[in-house]
């Protein structure tokens, strides 16, 4: 009987010790030296995003979320693309970083509602921010923006600097590029403001076509004026990735595109410019690893602070 009692006492002691050790480990894992955790890498796991429709004002916006640690990577698509642009890369990004990864369909694209109001960049960002707040993903953000999405993440960072921890611009559309070639020139460019379909009969257009008409209708002028008054928050790591293979038709356009990225990198303290040597404009499809490497590099820099 005495032996049995000693055995029970020893078992209780072991359980208490193990529980305490787990509690201590969890405390240091969650608190660490920063205000967030990125979670362990999830290599080998199959990760599927959860789609959620969020009400933002009068409209619904579609979000895709792969849940990870409480550092959130926001993927902002280019031009007329929706969140499907990131379908291939997002699971790999989540696996390799352990962070939460979120993408979304901008107004009128993908599954999101098409507004009846004129296009407004700040309203676009406001709707996105409302959605992130409802998802409780409005803190500790790394912003990744491709092409026109580069403008949008810069605007978001300008309006919500305290929430941003780092930025990756992927072959971004820039104010420097507009200044080099001019608003009128780009408004009439077949790869910029001139749409590749007739717009004289709106009733025949698809939802996506109507969304594109809404975006380009007012031209680049009002957008440029908004963007001239933005800045990247100081002290955060920034990476700019430029395409190695030109995609614009004219040599002077390709040169202006590359120079705009060089100028942008020079204007942001600590920014690093990388060349995606194997890629044209669609780097998220053709060379996603260079984006994942840039994000991972930023996470490592954040963890050291």
C-alpha cells in the first residue's frame, strides 16, 4: 500500500512538472521579444484558404485566409486581377513563413460586389481596411503588392503606418513611371488606360469589364494626385522586385519602367531592389520564390528587432 502511495505521488509530481514546463514554453513562444508570433513553418502540410464574404458598407468583399501566426501577410493583386493571382503562391508562402496569409477580391472583381459609385482609391483602401478589422487581421502586417497593387499597398501604409511591419513591391506601378511618360500617354496606352474591348454598350459588358471601366474611367490624373501625397513609413524593411524580362512594347517604355523602380528604391530609406531575372511582369506566376524569399527576409529582420 505504501509503495502504491509513493507511486501515485510520483505520478502527480511528474504531471505537475510537465504541465509547468509546457506553460513556460508556451509563454516564451507567444511573447518572445516582439509583439507577435509568426508560428513555426508548416512545411509538408496542405494548406487551403478559407473564403469569407465580408460586408463593408453597402457591399460585400471576398477574402481568402490561410490562418497562421499573428503576423499577417496581405497579398494585393495587380490591375484587373482578383485574388486568384495568388492561388499558387499563397499556400507555399504560408508553409514557409508560418504567418497568416490573406488575399482578397477588390470591388467588382472575383466574387466581390461591383459598386455603383465612381472609383475612389481611398474608398478602395477603406473597404479593405474594414474587412481586415472584421477578420481581426489589421495589425502586424507585411504588405505585398503586384503592379497596380503596389500603389494600393503604399496608400494603405501611408494611411495606417502603425500597423505595417514591412513591404514588398512586386514589379510595381509607380508615380515615377507616370512622370516619365505622362498621364495622357498612359491613359491611351493599350496596356494601361486603354481598355481592350468596346465600352459603348455597357449593358453587354461582363461584371469584370464593368469593373475595369469603373477603374479607368476618370483616368490616371486623380490617382496620381492621391499618390503624390503618400509615403512609406520610416524604419520598416522594404523590398522592390523588378522584372528581368521587359513586357512593355517599346524600348523607351521598358527603360522608364526599370528606372522608375531604381528611383523608387533610392527614395525609400533602406529599400533593396531585386531583379527577377527569369520573369516578365507576372512574377507571382513565373518566379514566386523570389517573392517568398523577400517576405522571409523581412520576417527575419523583424524578429531581430
